[in-house]
């Protein structure tokens, strides 16, 4: 399966979509198959630290989860290389 990016900041269900992709990847691997996730420009933008397109509910949730005071730092923590979604 090949997925062509731009999932991270579109609409209000972006995190659910990412977890679905994560689940599909695990299921495919268990059957000897692969899921290829091609980064879109929005993934690249967010990974570089620009989270200005993110939905407000994710900004608030990331502040609560990370304990961060500033929305941009808090959002970046959700996609850090040590988190499951960041990987």
C-alpha cells in the first residue's frame, strides 16, 4: 500500500488517520507486506517545526500532553523522533 502524504494537519481527525496508518503498517508487516508512507509537503512543514496549519484541538491537546506553554513547541513534541507518531 502506498499512501501519498498530507495527513497530519488536514481536518479534525488527523491523529486518528495516523494511528490507522500505524495499525495498517503493523498488520501488513505481520503478513510480509509493506505500507509506504510518502511524506507530503504538510508532513515536511510540521517536521521542520511549522505547525501553523494544525487544527486548534491538536494544539490544545499537545500543550496538555507535553506540559508545554507555547503551542509551537508543544506541537513539535508530538512529532518528535522518539514518539510513535514521530517515528
